[in-house]
C-alpha cells in the first residue's frame, strides 16, 4: 500500500479485518511497526536464546500466525492440514512503514516460502516451513509448544511433522512511503506483491469528508495458486487466450529490458481474471488495466537512457511505446470510463494505467528520472 502519509493506508487494512469480525476486530488483525534496524528474519519469526538454558523467543507475529492456523485448519494432524475451514476470515498482518528496513533482508524467509504454497485436489494445503521444528528440536526443549498455546493441540503434531508454514488465510499488507528515510523495492519483491498506489485506487475526496468515502470492496483469501483453464470458463475470456495475448503484447515492449515479465506474471494475471470473474469486454479490460497498475508499472523506473528501447531500427522511449500498445489493447476504456473493481461506486472511473503513464512521462521530462512510486 503505497502513498503519502495520512491517506489512510493502515486504517484501510484494519477496516478490512473488522469487516469479517466486527465483534473482535483485533482477533484477525496484527499491527507490527517495522524498525530501521531489522536486517534478518528473527525480528519477525523469533530466535533461539542460549542464555541460561536454550529457549525459543517467540514474537507477536509468530503468535498471530498460530492464531490464523487454528482458525483455518481445525482438523490438522500429523498427516496433514485436513479439511480447511473455508469460512475462516483473512488474518491481516500489517507491517507499518514496511520499507524503513530492507525488505529483501528481514522478509527473505517469507518471500521464499511464499512460492511453495499449493492446494491439492483433495483440498489439502501444503507449504514449506517458515520455522522447521525438527531442526529446532536439536537444540533441546525450547518450551515453544506451551508458549504458543499448543499444549494438547493436534495442530502441534502437524507442525512437528511439517514445520510452521504460511497459513493459507494470512494476508500480509505493508504500508510504504517513498522518501529519503526509506528503502526501495527490488523486482523480486514487486513480483510477489500486489502493489497499490493508494491515491489512485482509494483517492481522498475532501468534498466527501463528512458524508463518507465510497465503500471499499472486501478482500478475501483464495485457494487458487496456479491458474488452470477450467477456472476461467465462467469469465468473458473462457479459454484465457485473450488474456495471454494481452500480456504477450505488453511483454514484447519490455523484451531485453530489466522490466521483462516471466511466467509468474502470466499466472498472476490469469488468477486475476479467475478471481474477479469479468462478464463483459469492458470489465475484462478493467482487470488488465488494474494488473498493469499493480504488477507491471511498479517494475519500471529509470532515466532517459534506461528507458530507451530499440524497436526495429528505431530507438524509442519505453513509456511512449507502452502507451501506444495499451491504447490498442484497451480500446473500450482508454478514452472512456471503466468499472471500479476495488470500490463500490455508481459511476465509472478513467483508465488507471493511462493516467499513471502520463504522470510517469511528465515526471521523466521534468526530473530526467521517473518511477511508479508517488
């Protein structure tokens, strides 16, 4: 969640959690202020202390992860997760001021394990461990079972066998500002994230201050991790061919640049379509538009030299070429209105990626450098 200070990023995340459990708003919400001195994962997941007797020092984050597991996997045992509780609310972990420390360092374990999540045909969930209890047990009795409230709990048997992985109902949201006190993001992080320019997706309207802003759509956790054709049959792109062709055209512009897209991007886009279920051409193009805003444009930054690409025999500006390409790929929304898939609004909104590209090009002309970040 990127945006200037005071726009409501942290409040948005808290409200998302409250929607599912208004009677216990703190039950599925955990706020963690990130410190500038975080450089490795123990600040989030804990560590073994060898003062006096070896003991595992658990963290607030680890305790929150256990709460999420208890909600989503009530039938867990040493054999596996069992039938997941699909009614479990999302558990929102809010990393406030996430980029005060280098994300690639303190969040390295999570970023790696994130790619291993998978749901099999029987509905069971598998994930590599964030915390390998079998390795920890070699350090002796660390009192971790009692500290995590798992005494006589079959969930502990699952953790003993499989380690403590990312629960499927855990959503991690980081609030970020881009200024001289913060760190930038590598494309490794951006590839694994859903980047929202808060001012574009949830603009503050002063005229609506007393009446209230439009209601936001509510996020939920999904069992979809790998896109399959049958997930698209009820959408306007029933076989996925149009979506694949769209991203291929975009990627042709990005070829042989640091911003080129790979299979992960295609999988994410197809999952966008599968989850949002567009029923007409305009809504399908709105899904593509939001994908450009959340997954593609955040990758692009640089000066005029870095953004100069060779197309045929001509050297052109990448932002200009991408604008020309999108104008043809998004004909129904480029000059008109499109549905807002993130807020409950009656009227349409302008094409988001067109507005952002124009802003990035203007920034390049005035500052000789540009990026996605506000």
